[in-house]
């Protein structure tokens, strides 16, 4: 099944609005409410996409299943465009290649300007980011120090057994750099706990999570030698001592 392209698929019409980035859009059906998603919201949408020659390349409508995703995890044109919409609204986007998958072929991905009809069914905003720990740079005297140099403090008691070095754990966490107080990662902000094998992460996590029980929340001060090193290795990578607030939800 293929959904016919709109009559203006080849180019944005005169009544469309073009943003500073080059994204063009027009409202097809008005939505309700006064709020729009943020760049970190998780949205639920129905959509259909065409190339400007009228070829349909994707459609949640055809699949009969809405798509749900965080807005900061998709192409730039979607991240920008969905923030212009209200719940229940349907809009058409003309997204230039530089805000999508580029202007030249790459595998099976569409390229050049892409046209999407998008209906914003619902969205949820992430919780506000956790506050920077007050003891970020100065672990308190009641923090435990292991032989490796890891410092550990229980924030909320748990119960039951502790994971082993080969367990798969399910956690919520937030991490800050002591160097500048910057939060560099947080499953809490994303609104999605994460699961991983304890033998697949930095040594400070492998060691620290084995000190915890299910339901426990702890603060870990992890020196660079047990994390990503003491000096920058790659752009965007944290370095030096890192502080994590970690809640152990479960393990197996």
C-alpha cells in the first residue's frame, strides 16, 4: 500500500512558513492545548514521508502503528518541526537534506529534501534534571573508600542480594564531572532506565554496583583511572573524577 503524495510535494507552497534553519512547514489540522514538546520530549506520532518526486519511503499510517521516540534522537528537521506543533495537530514539513539524511545517496536512506505529513498524537516531557550534588567535589567523611580509590555513599537503603561482576543490572543514574560540575549523562532526564552487563562498563561501575542491593540508591565518586581517564580523550567524553547517583532497580 502506498499513500499518494500531496499536490505540493515538489516544493513548499507560498503559504508555508520557513524557519531560519531552512525547514518549511504548514498546518493541515489545528491541534489543541497551549503546550508544545521540547527537544527532549518523547513524542507519539503518525507520519508519512515522501521524496520530492512523490515516492513514499516510510509510513507509520501504512504500518498501522504510531511511532514513539525522543525528539533529541531523530533528524534535526523532526527535532525542530515537532516543537512547533500542539497535541492533535497535523502538519506538513519540507525538510532540506542538511536537516535530514544529507543531499547525496547513502545506502537505502532517502536523500535531498524530504516531505512529511506528521500528526502529533501525544507527548511527554522528561522530569527536570537532578540538582548537582552538594558534595560533588568534597566526599563527606562517612563515604566509604575502597582499595581501588572508589568512594561510595548510600543515599537510600535497599534490600536483598547484590549483583556480581557478570550480572545484568537495570538502573537509573545521573553523572557529573567534578572538573566543571557539568551533568554529562542521565537516564532520569531521558525517562528511561538502562540495562547492561556489569562486565561491559567502566571499572568504577563494575565495582560500585556490586556494593549495592536492589532498591538502593548510592553516590559514587569514581577516579579517572576507573572511568575514562584523567585527561580528555575524545570530544564530548567526560574525564577526571566522575560522580554518579545510581539507583539499582533490579538485576539478573
